[in-house]
C-alpha cells in the first residue's frame, strides 16, 4: 500500500494459505493489491520443488508486473 501510494506499482507473491488473510487485509485497508498465489506449503520444499513452483508462477508474476507498469 505504501509503494502504491507513492506511485510505485507493486504486488505480492504468497502461498495459498494466505488468500483469506490477504483478502481481509485488503478489505480493511480499502485496497485491491495485485497478487500471485503459489501452492502451500513452502517451508518444507526442496530446492528443486521451489524451482518448479517458481517456474509455474513466473508467467503470472511477469503478467502482474507488466499490468501494474501499464497502469502507471
């Protein structure tokens, strides 16, 4: 929210465990942040599994960044 208020396009990446929390926080702040959610859990994954998650999410993350830049 701070970055957006300063005109800096932003968004976040989190695991699906935090979808409801992110929605609740966004509602309480009156914002609609760009977001990409990846499968949960994260902490017990191997490096190879994390690489696979990143590969699966990269297109959505790039699209989020490009979209935010186009809105700026």
